[in-house]
C-alpha cells in the first residue's frame, strides 16, 4: 500500500538564495499577514516574519540528511509533526470517513 515517495534527488534545488525570476513576494505576503506554506514531497515549511520554519516531514525522511543538507540556509526547527501517511498511499485517503466521525 505504501509507495516510497523520494527515490532520488531532483536536479533543481528548491530553497535557494538567488532566483531567475520572482513570481511571488514572501515579503509582501508577510506584510499582508497571509499564511504561507511551502509544501514539498519531503516536508511542509511555514513562512514567518523573519524566517522559514519546518513544520512537518514525510514518513521516512531524515530531517538533517534529506532536507537541511539540501538547503542553502537552515530553517527554524522547533517541533516537527509527521505528515499524514495516507497522503502517500496509492489508495484513497478515507477523508470522507474521518469527516463522518466529527
């Protein structure tokens, strides 16, 4: 039922200091008090006023080896949740059943 999500590193680094083109302004989003999440196959990051924090990681991911070592800066790491494993299943997640229990 479980399929391994990250088999190899992709050729393009995700969080870098310089970019070719700016299509989203994190500075403006923070100024407008918008909640900004960056969701990748390895983790979920939150844009804060002065930093980016790592909020959740995918099952089987080693934070230091699979995330931080691939970034050109170190995100804030406080308490990290594990992403819901059902996201990565090849079957339905069962969200309807979860909602029926509420």
